């Protein structure tokens, strides 16, 4: 029977673990503290940041969303980020993307110090990924890290398996392929210029789609191998409801299992962000070497 890889149960398990870790830190007078920098009022970003804050507070951490105006100058934005990120009382910090047009040209990767970089985008953290880190105790990009955790939870083996990653962005596709490699899988990374991805898909044990197009992946991609499907996409369907990249109706009887949208990869991304915050807090307070 096709398995629906919903993340709800795993999130509850992780939450319990985080609560315990926060309680232990609290006994030493430490509260994992996050600052979120939100520029402008992009409706999706407002919801994402609110959800992240809610999650952090529910496990006993502290989180403040710092709202900056959409028309903020580059100079003021950089000064604000510097002050927030270098505040010694802050353990983790991230800038909610996307930024408004006036700031979108900026290279953000080094604005947050590596030890507070809960998004895992700082070059020092990405270097760990290149060197073979598996992400258990380091600040690696949240979506790929969450996907590996979800695979482990459902007993989806990566070692030795052919894994097709569709998409090559810095936040999902590229770190995902590296993390698969670090877990001894055999990744293939594909993108809009790749030829005949369908043939590669038909040979894959796991297909991870991070394209951003509704109903992108349908039964024409699925061969006899019955792959696992991980759907990273967050799109809107014709009724403006949240949906992934995968046409689930079309593939559901042809695969071993698939992640639903909503309720699959999205919550795992937030969960990894919180795990990164706890790791960052422990490191900075010498609770973890
Ligand atoms: P992105 O930067 O736009 O990257 C999309 C990738 O898809 C690009 O590498 C692009 O190739 C590739 N692509 C586009 N059309 C293709 C085609 N026809 N065949 C093969 N590849 C194609 O997006 P992203 O930031 O990685 O995000 C991807 C999706 O995941 C979005 O829907 C986003 O909202 C979602 N997302 C979800 C989460 C979560 O927590 N669930 C987290 C992050 C992102 P080129 O490089 O050649 O252009």
C-alpha cells in the first residue's frame, strides 16, 4: 500500500525532545533565543515567520520578529542586521526571504555569524557540507536536513540508493544533493536545462522535487521501480490552495510513498530551524563542544 509520509508524528517526537533540551538549558539560566528579521509585509513571509515563532515559543525558546520597512535603505538594513546578529544575547538569527526589490541584490551569506546561522547558509557551514558532514550536530540548510530526518523516520534507506534531486537552488537542490551524498546515497541533480530527466527519474529509488511548479511531476516520470517521492514544492493550485510539485492523484498508486503538501516537508524545515537554534545555543554556551 502506498504510504503517505506525513510529518506530524515526527514533529511531535522532535518537539518533546526540544522541550526537554530547553528545560535542561533553562535550569542553567539559558533560553535559546532567536531573532527573525522580516523586511516588508510579504503575506507568505508574515505567516512563515509567525509559525516559526510559535514553534520556538512552544518548546520554551524565545523568538522576536524584528519588522523593518520595505523601503529601508541598504545602509540602514545592513546596520540593523549587524546589531541584531552580533547581540551576545541572541543565539540564532535569520533573514526571512524573499527581500524586497531594493535589497534583493545583496549577498546575505556572511551577514549572520556562522555560529548563529540557523539557516545554514554561511560559507563556513556550507563548507562542512562539502567536507562530508551529515548534519546531526551542525548548522546545515534546514529543508535538506529535515528531509533526511523524515526519510530516517520512515525507514527510507538512502545509502547505496539512486536519488534524483530536481532543482539546483542554493537553499534546497544543491545542499540536498550533497547531504544525500554524505549519507552514502548516489545523487543526480537536475535542472531546467537537463535533458530527458524522465529517464533518470524512472531509474531512481527516491525522487526529490524542488522546482516550484504545481503538477510538475506526474505518472510520466514513474517507471517500474516504485520510488519514494519527496515533494518540496510550495505552490498554489487553481483554487489558490497550497500544493506541491507532484500530481499526487496521478502517481499515488505507482510509488512506495509520497510526502503530502501541506503536512510533509514544510513542517520539517521549521523543525530543522529549531534544531539548529538549540545546537547553536548549546555551542555558544559551551553545552556542546
Ligand atoms: P528556485 O530557486 O526557483 O529553484 C527551482 C529549481 O527548479 C531551479 O534549479 C530550476 O532550474 C529548476 N527547474 C525549473 N523548471 C524545471 C524543469 N522544467 N525541469 C527541471 N528543473 C526545473 O526554487 P527553490 O527556492 O529551490 O524552491 C523550490 C520549491 O520549493 C518552491 O516551490 C519553494 O516554494 C519550495 N520550498 C519549500 C520549502 C519547504 O520547506 N517545503 C523550502 C524551500 C523551498 P534552473 O536552475 O535551471 O533554473
